[in-house]
C-alpha cells in the first residue's frame, strides 16, 4: 500500500533527475519481433509490431537498447503488444484503477475475471506465456509452501491440493493436452498459492548495475511487491542504464508500463542508479539489492 513518504521520495527523486531527455530513434536497428504465435493469448491476426513496446517507446537520446538474444525472455518482452495510447488501467472486474496517473501504457494482456493476477502473478503469467511459446515442458513455479509445480506433470494428471496452512499434497486430476487453455487453468491454481515470497525464492540476485530485460524488482512478503523489467537501454559513454518497468497491483489489474516520474514529460524510462540505495516507482520503493533474475 502506498504511503506518503514513498510519494515524497518518488517526486523528489524525479524532480531532481527526471527522465525528460528528448526521445530519439535507437541508434541501431531493432531485432525483428517474435512471430505472432509467440503471444498466444491474442486473437489470431491481432498482433502487429507497430503496437509493440519497442516501437512505442524509443530510447532517450544518447542511449542504445542492450543486446538480447533472439528468442530470449528479454527479446520477447521487448516486443510485447500494447493497447492504444491513452487506454486506462482497469481492474479484473472492469472498474477503473483508482490511480490513472502512474502508467504510460497498458499491455494487451487479459487480467482474468478473478482477483488473482496481482503483482507477482503478473510476472509469473508473462514468464509462463514466454515459456509456453518456447517449450511448455520448462514451465514450473513454486508455491508459497516451497513445492514446485510443473505444467507438464499437471497436464499429465498430477495436480495438488492444499490442506492446512502450507501443507500441500499431490492430488490426481483428469489428464489433458498441454494447450493454452490448460495453461490458463494451471495458472489460476498457481496464482492462488504463490506470491512475492515464493517468486523471490525462484530468482537469483543480480546487481542493479547489470540489470537486463526480464529481471524483476521484488520484495517478498506480506505486503510485498514485484515489478518486471521489460526493456533496458545503456548510455555507451557512461554505462548508465535506464529501464522500462511494468506491474500489476492490488486488486488484480491490467499489467501496465509505469511512468518514470510525476511530470507529464517524465516519460517511461527509469534511471537505475546503483549508487543510490533505493529504486522508486510510483507505488513502491525497492532497495537496490532487490533485483532478481530467472
């Protein structure tokens, strides 16, 4: 939950060093976007590279996007589909998010009809969708109890049930093909019994100075929060890095690209300075050590 000191820190940080640099086209050409089948939740024919993240958000002057391998999680995130400019953020029940001043864009990604796809769940959803597009057998996530639940065995008929507290036992379920519809059903169960605590355990710490697309700013706990790094650009002359960040929040809501500051001209690129003790985002502040990687 947002508190006044966090607001003041966020405002003061970006009034001093906001991302108001004029935006230009990147110095090197973008790698081709993944095939439309890589975003299988979209209706056939809906994906268009012109609506992708990298097309919408050019890098600040003097910066270049960091190189990422084609087919990597970072490459996949860099081309995520966005809804039209000006789209508001809506909750799972269709209502508007209370704060409409914290986002620069909204991902073209459904949120479901239950209050489940919150912050860590949104990271899990995107990671699962990426793995589904590559190799569904690689999909697995931990529950808060520490149990690892794989998508392939789940589809083969090995489900699970939660008894008391964090007591989890295998439970048979009907076997089914590993389709995208099955993935969504699997994720509903994962969302119900996973969160920032379990997700934080799955990530290995990385220094903020080495941030890459696909990394996660995360604080495990209750309350906790998770923000996904969608893209990173570097200033060759200095090594300074800026990033596009995305989150869901509570209640469950559409995943949105965050604004980098309160001023209209602040844009969406966050200056990630490893010499500072914290990374301030509109609704949460993270310690610089709270960066993890799959």
